[in-house]
C-alpha cells in the first residue's frame, strides 16, 4: 500500500509543472529502482534464522480469542463470560451492519431499488384491494 502511494505521489509530481527536473527523473526511474530506495538495506549482522514465526502465532492467538479458547491468562484475570462474549459479537455485527448501510446510502442503485420495491408493493396492495372489492360486489 505504501509503495502504491509513493508511486502515485511521484506520478503527481511528474505531471505538475515544476522548475526542478528531480520529480520528472523520479517518475522516469524504473519500478525496481523506486522499490529499492524505499526498502532498508540488509546488513551482515541481520540474521533471518528465527525460532518462532510470530505472524502465525499471532494469527493463532487471534483465532483463539475470537472463539473464546484463550488458554493462558495473567493472574487475576478471569475468562470472559459467554454473555459478555455474545454482547461483544452482537455489537460488532451491529456496527458492521451500520457501516454497510451507510455505504449503501451513498449508492444511487440502493435508492433506485428502494423506490422499485415501494412501487411494486403499492401496486400489489392496490391490485389485491381491487380484487377484494370486486368480489364484495358479487356477493
């Protein structure tokens, strides 16, 4: 993501009029050169031999927390009750639904769908009402 933002910034600098040649040279540099300038150089002292894969360990810990299966807790910390866990999950689901609804509110297709549903519903209700009035006259 950071590389993409840096790339967009260099293109923006290259497209804007400037008295300096540096922005144009940065944008004209090959992609590998831009990436290499953003990365840290590895020194001889750095060792890539690690005993623990912290990324997978953290993913496992998060998965256990989501499922409520945390095995070790500091002293004095009680496990989360099922009620509190369910409340937290309900709050998370509610927040996600609210965010999704806010995103839909910005889309014209959402409102066109709402208008279409209301139109069809009112047409069906009117047709059913006419059908019930027609049978009432026959009686």
